[in-house]
């Protein structure tokens, strides 16, 4: 059936074949319906792996970002490391002083190319006082004849540097003092600005507005619903913004608003978008926004689709039916276009007739993926006070990212029985979702828990397999048990 791809260690043939590993009273299905396709071998692609990112707040002679390279010459290449210093107040105790803004080459202006050791290892020092507040790193593999100028406070990584790089990888670093929310199987950091005087010293965009990380502005309830709220605190209207603790890249972004959006305040805006603080690519901003925009476009709710820099053909605005509830908002980002869609219903099982609109933006420039985060935000357009005069809230039931490309099967490994529990490893495509089910007769299958997302703590410029462990605390009680892992749409 669609989505049911079960793979494990299988013999190289094109026959229908199942392999089993027996362990006590449980059996793990590690292969079925294998169709082998052979393709010509491709040349190995240079790869950068980051194994250590300095802890936030550290710098100096003992502070390094490090890793290794593969499939690249260690004698004809260097590593170029840049870090990003945000224009914000890094710490409430830091004299309320703004740090410099932009990207900087490391470790110094006179020495900004890092040699690669014969075994592929590299290590770059973070010597500056401001390095302790860096929020992002970019690591590039460049040739030894690289002659571009030192990166000094650039709003975006220089395109000449990127164009000469054989590989590039980004890594986020977040202040651990930030509040984090775990929701929908993903981690989210919460922004502060304005009245909190913790991160940004004054009101900031979108807006300008104040942003709070209070549990009254963002929280997850006992049913797993995410609540975002604009609330007046100490005379100040405080908005709320969450951003993902990882970068997803190309693929499908989708979220479901679990409410009648006709009740949204006329001056409020809800948005799902991507952002990367890179002016060369218009900050990699891809927007989906729902708002009435202060009734500037009529009384109905209006949705905007947009791809920065918002040239002709890069925006679409349309009206939404008044009774739109549980609406799902989707965009699929590829190297050549962004496909937007809004449906009336849940993205897990939408009916074809539920589509409200769809639109494809293929007008250049489509930003390339690179270090961006996904953001969920509820804010006041132009910083205007709520039209209704009261708090504004939205509820989200789901968010999910699906990587670009066809669904891929998982490999099942390391079956083990311990203390009445059966455990095995699942190795799959990073960010792909896998559902696990069990059976005692290979006919009747029972779902075991929720869908699990494959993640990988290794930061790499090339996709690497991601793995997770699954433990069944109540395995089948019959003489034989069977498990299968299916990729989920």
C-alpha cells in the first residue's frame, strides 16, 4: 500500500523475500518486497562535518569550532569559517550594549583560512569577546588559491565566497537562557524584544512590536495544542514568535490552525515563514500570512503567499471563506520554485475538495536553502493596537516538515530483548517520518505509538542517515511477534 516501505538487510535479488531475526519470542521483519535497481556509481561529493560547536558564552584561546572533511584533498583546500553576530543585546548584564551586526571571518582578519590536517580534521579558534554571542556558523571548503577579502560585518555571506566553495554547512547556536518549547515533535525557541529588554533592546520587526517569552504568550496544553497569544502586560502589547531549533532546508512546511480564522483580530497577523539573516538572499524569507490587514482589503480574512524580495510575480493575496476552520497552510520549497496551498482541514487526511487555493511561484530569484529556520508568529501589523481592544490568540494543532524527494524506506537494526521489552534501531532519511506497527500473525497490525521523526545530531554538508531507537514496552505476547516500519506521507 502507499507509504508502506519496509526495508532492512536484504539479499541482492529482485524476488519477493522476507528475512527474519528471531530473538526470544519476538521476530523483527527486516525486509519485504525488495525491488533492487542498479545505477552507475557517482563521484563522491566533498563533505564537511562539524563535530563541535562552542558553548554559548565562550570565547578565547581554548574555544574552537571543529570537525573533519571527507572526499576532499587536504593539501589543495582550506576551511573558511564565518560566524554571525546579531544586532541584539546578548545578555541583560552586558551594559545594554549592542554587538556589531553581521558575518565575520574567523579567527582573525589576518588569518581567516583554516588548514586541514592530513587526516581531514580541522579546528578554528573563536578569539573575540563578541564570538561568545554568535548565533550561527558557516563553514566552507575553499581552494588554497582562495583570494577573496576578509568577511567583516557583512549582512550576508559574500556570494563570491559561496560560489568558490566546494561545500558549505551551517550550524545554529542559541543562547541557552532562552525559553524553549517542545511541540509537535520539534524544538522551538521563543523570541524576546522591547519590554522584556532581554534580547532586543527595543521593539523590533515584524511590526515594530514587543515580543515576550512568557508562558502567558506561548504554551502547549494537555492535548498537545500550541497556543500563541498577544497580551497587554504592564501597559505594553506583547506579541509572540517561535523559531525552530534546527534548519530544515528544501521540502514541505505545513501547519494547521485549529480555529475559525474569521475571529482573528483585524490588526493581527499569523504567519508561518522561513528566515536566515542573509541579505544576499533577502533573508531567505518565504511567507504564508493570514490577516485582515486593518480592513485595507475588505472585511474578510486575507491570506498572503510571498517569496522575498517580493518582485512582480512573487506575491499572491486572496480572500478566505468566512467559515474557514482547521485550515492547513502549506508551502513546498524547491531549488526552482515554491508551491503554496491552503486546505480546509487537517493535512494528515485532506480531501481533494477541501483545497481553498494553490499557487506556484517560480519567478527568480528563488532563494537557495542555507541555515534558515522555520518561524511561527502572531504579531500586530505595523505595531497597531488590537482593533478589538482585547487579547488575541490562535491555536495550532500540528506542524510538520517533510524533506524534498520521494519517500525512502528505513533500515532496521540491532534487535534486542531486555527485561520484557523489545528494542530495535531504525535508520532513515533525516527529517522523514516513520510509523511503527506490530502483529502476532502478519495479518492484523497494531500501531505502536506516534509517528517518529528521524533526526541526526551530526551537522554535515551532505545528507547522512539519521537514526532512532524504538522500544516496545508491551510486545506481542504470542509465541511470535512481528514489527514493521512504514514511511509516512
